[in-house]
C-alpha cells in the first residue's frame, strides 16, 4: 500500500515556522473525531490549541501521530475558555445550547456538515479552511483530492466492468445512492449494491435481501469497534458469515472514513487497490 | 416432593389447545412472512419446491428468530406469572421490577470487560447473576413490607440503578460507539439472531422453566398467606429459592440474547385471568404460551411495519403494556387502600 497522504507535512512545517503565518491565525480546537481530521488536516500547527479525546487513536484518526502533539479536551466550555480558543470545529450534531453557550464566550462554533458528493466535499473543505484562515491549505487538499479522483477514474476506465460491492456496517447498516459511501465506492470503481437495489440514503440491509443478492465483493466499515455485542448480531449471523467467506472482503480501516471529507479519496484508493474483477468480466 | 410438574387442570385444556393453535399459527406466519415482501403462499410453494435461497431465508434467518421469540416470550410470561404469585402482587413483572434491566447490566459488564470473550457462558451467566441479585433484593423487600405499591416503587429504583450503571459501564468501555448500544439493551430486538443465540439461552431457560412450573401448587397455598402455606406443609424458603432462581435463569438468559423486553410478563397472565382466575398453578402454563404468542406477534409486527429502521421489540410491547399497567394500577388502588 502506498502511504499517500503526507506530502503536505514539510509544507505545514514551513508555514508553521513562519512567524507571519502564525501571527494572525485564530486559535482553534476540535470536539469530535470528524472535526479532528479537519483541524489537523487544514490548520497550521501553531494555531491548533486542542483536539478531542479520540484524535490520537490511530484506528480512528488519519492524523493520530500529529494529534499527540496537542492537549485533548472533553469539549467542555470551561476548558475551551481557559485555552483561549477562538474557533471550535464540531459536527452538525452538536446540541444547540452548547453552541449558544460557547458563542456567548466569544468562541466561534463551526459545524462541519456531512457532504455526500465530491463537489460538496470540496466546497466544505474550502469553507472550513476559510474559517481557519487557511484557504491555501483548503485549496491544496481539494487539488490533491481531485488529482486522486482523476487517477482513480483512469484506473476505472482500464478495469472494464465494475464489480458489484456490498457495503456493511456491523449492525447491517448500509448506504444507498446519495451518500458519501456511494460516492467512494463509485470512485473506487465498484457498483454499490444498495444503490442498484434502489436504496436512497442511509439505511439498513436485512439478511433476507442479502440471500437474494450476489455481490462480487463485500466492503466493511467499523467492524473492529463493536466486539461481540448485541449491536453486532448482523455481523455474527451465519448467513452473513457465509457471504463473507464466499467473496473477497475489503475491511476499510475506520480512519479512512470516520466522516466525510477530502480524505475519502484515500478511502476510495484503499478500496480500488483491493477490488477484484467483476464476476461478469471473468 | 410436591414439586412435580403441574399437570394442566381439565377445565383449562381447551384454553391450552387454543393457545397452542395460536402459537403454531404465529410461528408459521413468522416463517412465511418477513422483511422481504414475498407472497407467503409462493414462499411456501418454492420452499417445498427446493429453492435454496428460500431455504436459507426461512430456515436460517426466520426460524432462529421465531424460535428465540417463542422461548423469550414463554420465559417472560412464565416468570411474570410466577413473580405475581410469589410476591402476591398483580403488578409484578420482570421488566417493571428491574429484573430485566439488571440482567442487561450483567450482560453489558460481561461483554465490555472481556468476560464474554473468555468464555461463551459468561454472557448468560452474568445476565443471570444480575437478574438473581435484583429478584433476591425484591423478594427480601416483599417479605418485610407486603404493600404492592412499595414493591413497585422499589422495582422502579432497581430499574433506574441498573440502567444508570449500564450507561456508566458503556461510558467507561473503550469504544466510542458503545453508548449507541444502550437502546438495544433497553428495548430489545430479535433482529438477526441465529441458532447460536438459541443454543446459548435455551439450556438456562429450560432449567428455569422447570423450577417455575414446579412451584404452582405451593404458590396456590401461598395465596392464603404465609402462615397458612406453612401449615399446609409448604417450605417457604425452598419455594422462594425456586421462583427467584427460575426467574433469574429465564429472564437472565432471555435478556442476554435479546435485550430487555418489557410488559410481556404483565400482559400474558392478566389476559388469561378471565379464564383461569387468580390461582397461580392454573396461570403458569397458559402464561408461558400466551407470552410466547405475544412476543411472536410483536416480532411479526416489527417485521411488517414498514419503518425505515426496524422498530425495537420493546416499543411494541410497551405500547401494548403501559395502558394495561395503568388499568391494573387503578384497580389495585381501588381494592387495596
């Protein structure tokens, strides 16, 4: 596997060392695993004040090594005020009262949406970069993402018929058309089974449908988190286990798609590199 | 020992036959109807015709679910009826008294702190211990204070504590998504369960059923009061041990594989009272059958109601059970000042 996401490190270092760059940048912190990725991937190291507790987990964070350099918080108002944070990055699921309280302290709360298409991801990446006053870094991330997508498209052209991929969460959750998972699977050169079955948006697959479908490949996400729990009943079921045993499985590490952002191009590359040929193309 | 399995009274045979017929119908419906909107008759025809995909759907996906639903429903119905007899409280029920929530706490501790990975039996074992602790506490309380209301209130407290500790355990678990599992433990589900779940729970349930079903005659004697029961030769300690142990085994095993499903143990016995009256020995067997039928019907409902995500089983039983509970509560308040 190619380690493909680290070209910017020297660039960030140069920018970080530049006193001019650090002078005016707002002090920023992130509250959720998704926001951690945006902060660590877009902000200048000098402006990062704190990350969330999950940022240093290499299973869940593409930037786990970088995150270790910063203090982590539980995201309480007191901590953020004491750290003199000016901008807080969080998900759109943050409760409104928390946002309002932080804003009363003069902290700007930036809620990262969950973009579902590559164009929306590009727009979101640029918008968050602008909030951090790092438009050049946002543009660089988007350019890198686009370049990866172009390379993936060339690969798709060469590969011929796209294999049918079934995406699963351990609870049987899946993603139909109009989701970023669908965008990732298509970019990787696969057809999304849930979308071909006419599913829209996020939802669950049921075992019964599974027996009637014949995917060429299974793509799993977040299977390493649950352990042997009630939530994992779908993953444990003999019918699903037999499907897993019968077709190639690509277990995408959580960190590649903890949420939707420019880094999803890396998730698509991860899948593309492991994709088998379509059954029809044999 | 007078603890031989209670033979069904002759006057209840027709009720039992009716319930059995209902169960067979619901089980057949559970096999022929499911998440896929296939015509049940075609399903049957193609199944008999040897379609391998339908065989997988019916035998590997629907059958474990139906069987587990029947076992769990019977366990909850039976333990509800037995608890009502032992505690002499018509409102007693494993869900309301916090026995299910305590079993869930035991299961969560086993799952998230490595015990369940070490040995398969740790999961039902810990759930059983949780249920046992809660039932024992409530029985000791009922011996000191016979008021039905204080027992229900104590059950509410046990339930709240167990839920809070479950949440605490999931908070401390080294898994950021653990807390999203809470709803499964609180409301229960039979979705995607396999025969391995049946195999895990069934042995515990079978022993529990035997203990509970053997208690009928002595529970009958207990309706006359403890002194009267003692004078009739009932060993109260042994009786309590069997009902508490049987409840822990049945509810613990059921909760370990499905999460806690409330109100089944309340609805089942009370639906039958018009036929079998208040004599515990006559309520036990029919309650097991009615509980099984109720859960089979509820599971059929969650599979057929076209919600985006499948409904939790406990949602359906609570929607049915809460009006029932309120009705009983008002009646108890009228009869017992």
